[in-house]
């Protein structure tokens, strides 16, 4: 029969992460981040200040043990930790049994982490609040806060993900590969669409993507890669960059300037706008965009001399691309999308 005094006492020892003579650690039932763990006394003690000095020492000893365990078992490895407890209902304690939170933190999990335990992660702190609580605001990833630092832990925990990039480089695939395959090992479904715009996508990257689609099946997940061929689609350009990641925390949407290369994702001068599910630009942002767009278009007029230079550049690049002799092994999908490649 469940213990009405504390749900922690109902946990089976098999679910414990670690234990000692006076305390044990178990996963939080409402995790703020991957790996969120609770360290609890074996004896039913209401708050930290009601515990004996020996119990307090046992709790802190397990905090260190849990931290080392999470560093070794989580991928990516946490970038930091919040550790603390709530004492009393006025402080937010909802279970009257002392428990210490060990919360892994990742670069980019909140727009501005300064203040730490003063507010932890506001959007997830109150798991008893209605699910209609406002979503976090839009946030910007730039050179000071690289996009990959904010994506890597979300991709590793993804249930599904869609990645859209105008071009792909081997360095970008090398960067995202470990997190992507961690998600695939959990059964995730991941789709990637790239293009041959300006023939910048590297042939070696195409070989890698084709290999990933085969390896994913062995991992238990599903990976699909497609190539958008402008000539077959009758298009003049293909320049989108976007991510959509679904995980236990909801949906993360990203649009911006970063293609799939190490420089673009880590240390280049880029901009990317990140949004959690149900967060959309308000009327002011839409009005501003309508005002700026005509001025932007007027400044994009290319002088005739530059047009000739652009046409010459396209001929040179097209010749270089033909030299690679990339040919699709499987027929194109409608709209010029190729399913797989080999060289």
C-alpha cells in the first residue's frame, strides 16, 4: 500500500541511483532537466532543519555521488548544476519529506541563467500549475551564445527532430553526430533535408548521411535524409535553415542563419531565433516586419555589372560540382527531392 506520508518511501530500491546508511537518491518524477535527481532521507523527516547532523551529512555525501554519476552517464555532460532544497510550504515544499534537488544544467537551457537558484527554470518550476501557463519568451542565439550549445542536449533527448539546411559540411555532421545517435538509440525519428544550392554541400557529407540512414536502423531509430535539387525542382535558390525538436519538455523551434557546419553552429557570426511551443511573434513584431521588408527589398537591387559577375560565378561552381560526379542512386521525389546518394 502506498505510504500516505511520503511518495519517496514507495520507491523500490531497484529504482535508486545511489544510497548509504541514512539516505538514498532516485530520479525526480517531474524533472526540470535530463538527470534531475532527488536525495532523500530513509527516515521520514519533514525538512532539512529537522534532520540530524548525521542525516544532513549523509544527504550531502550522496549529492557528490549523484553528481559524479550524472557526469559519467549523461550525454552531453552537464555544463553545471543547481543543488538545493525547499523547507516549508511557504518556500514551495510540496512533499513533507526532506529531499535535496540535484539539477543538471546545460548552456542555453534558459536565456539568462544568472541568479541560479533564485528562480531556477521558471517555466518548469511549478509542475502543479495549469498546463496553459505562458510559454518562455523568444530568445536569440548569437556568437556569444552559440546555437549548438543550446541544441545539443535537446537533440540528444529528442523523440523526433526535423533539420532543414541549405548546405551540409562534414564538420557539421561530426559535431551533431553523437547527440543525434543518442536520440536514435532511444528510438527517435529524425529527418534532414539539405540542398545543392550553389553546390556548397560537400559530397563527403552526402556519403555520411547515406551511411547514417543505414546505421540508424541498427540503433533502433529512424533517420531519413533528402537532397533538394534545384534544377529538377525548377527553383532558383534553396536557402532555409531551421530545426524542430520534440522531446519530453515540448517542442523547440529554431530559425536563423546557421547551416550544418561546425563554424556556423559553434563559433561563426550567426543569428538564430529559438522558441518553445506556443510562443509566436506578437502584432508589434509583425507590423515591424511589414514596415522593414520593402526597404530591405529596395536595397537588394543588384547592379548590372554584378549580375554578370554572378552568372560567371555560377558557371564556374557548376563545373566544379559536375567534376564530383554526384549522382542519385534512387529516383527523385516530386519537386526534385532525392532520397539517397552515392559517389
